[in-house]
C-alpha cells in the first residue's frame, strides 16, 4: 500500500462492550471520510452515576489522502 495517510484520534464510548466502543469510533470517522485502518491505543472505563459500566477506547484512525 503506497501513498499518504492522515491519522486522527477518536474516543469511542459504549455501555455494551469495548468492541462496540471501537465500532462506534470507527463508524463515525468513516461517515466523514473512508477509513483505511485503525489501531486501538488505549482502553479504559468508568462507572457512571447510575452504576452502569461505560467502556472507552482511544483509536488512531488512518484515512488515505488523494
């Protein structure tokens, strides 16, 4: 694969799973511009004030430039 890519970072959030949090971040970025690849660089979570678990992931997303 040759060419030039831009790399952006997004944080995906889900109360379902880490995998769903990744999907949320990638799918939102893909709506703006086609995603070529992604890398999960950080995983974390929290417990909300309603005692629900929230999964959070930081994702680097590569998008091919023309």
